[in-house]
C-alpha cells in the first residue's frame, strides 16, 4: 500500500512540473473529474439513479481537489498557507468572514429582487407561495455548497493560478470566460446561449472584483454566487410559476428553470455593478495584486 501511495505522489509531482504550466492548469480539473467518476463507479452496481451517482462522483472530485491544493501551490509556485492564499481564512475573526458572506448574500437578494419586482407587479406569473422542505433544503445546499465549491475553483484556485502565469487583469478576464463557458447547456438556441455566456462572463468579472474589494477574502463571492443560484431556485420552484408569455429580456432564457443572467436586464445589472466595483477599486487595485 505504501508503494502505491508513493507512486501516486510521484505521478502527481511530475504532473505539477509539466511545462508550459498552462497545460497542467487546463487538464487538472478534467483529470480530477475522471478520478471522481472512477471512485464512484462501484456505485453503478447499486440501485441509485444516474443523477445521484453523478452527484457522488462530483463530490469525490471536489474532495480530491481540496486535498491536492496545498501540494499544487507549494510545488508549482513555492507558496505555503494555501487557504489564506485562496481567501478562505484571510480574516482573523470568524465574524468578519460571516460579514463578507452576508454582504454577498444581501447583494444577491438585491439583484434577484430587481428582476422579480417587475414580474410580481404584472400578469407574467402565477403566485404559488408553497415551499416544501425538499425545496428549502435544496436552496440551502445551493447557497452554501454550490457557492463555496464553484468559488473555490474559479475565484480561488483558477484566478490565483492564472494570475501567477499571465497577471491579474488578464487572469480576471480568462477565468470569467472559462466560468461562463462551462455553465452553458446545449439544449438552447445559439442566441440564447450567447446571452447566457455574456451574463455569466460579467458575473465572473463581478465576483473577482468583489474578492479584491474584500481584501482577497472568498466569502463575499460565496455569498453572492450561492445567493443568486439559491434565491432564484426557490423563486422559480416554490414561489412563482411564470406564464408562457413571460419576457425573456427580464426573466432570461431557459425551459423549466430560466437563467435571469441571460436576459438583457440581468446582463445590464451585471455590467452596472461591475462598473461600480471598478470605481471603488480604482485607487487601490495595484496594492491588491
């Protein structure tokens, strides 16, 4: 067993030392995803449905990702204290971490409210107002789980990795592009996918700016990202049922679950908030590199 572990470590170290470094950056997550699926493969023999097996494989992937991060930054860049680098424990007091998270969640509630208020005041929706325990649990998991996992990957690992290779400004743009591309489904018309791509791109920019504004803490990003996903989920699945003639420029494209960031209104909100955060960072962004 020790020999196997030793060989795995050597393979991992050799992988981290691949040059140019951008190659290992590109294939790192796909390889981890493959490993996660391999670990989850015995579960295929059980009676679990494919969605649950897929979720378990994703959880395995994320756990491998977390455990591999300290070695990643130490071997590639000679950097220690990984969790401080990624913005997990940059703040000494837990109350300040919570404050950043709640502030991000509050911003998410503002953005969702700006989209929902015009809908509630029109005939484009039916009021349901019923939130089942399952929907509530899913909402909490989306806010905490998806928000943390995706922010650790994109605004944590990927942003820091790209910053070390191409600089901060280019890294912000590239990670936002990757973030938007991996979230686009293939079951929508091309023009709707482009709109979603644009909205998610500016969301990726906004989340990066928020991290810089929060002194590199990741928790404000987690609050905003998780809040947007969770609050829209509960509105779309427990509170409202949109009519067939709902305006896509406001609600966004989609079939069962729409994506408000793919609507013209949602994209405009992202651009406005990006501009506001850029103005607030104008005087001190150099010190944050």
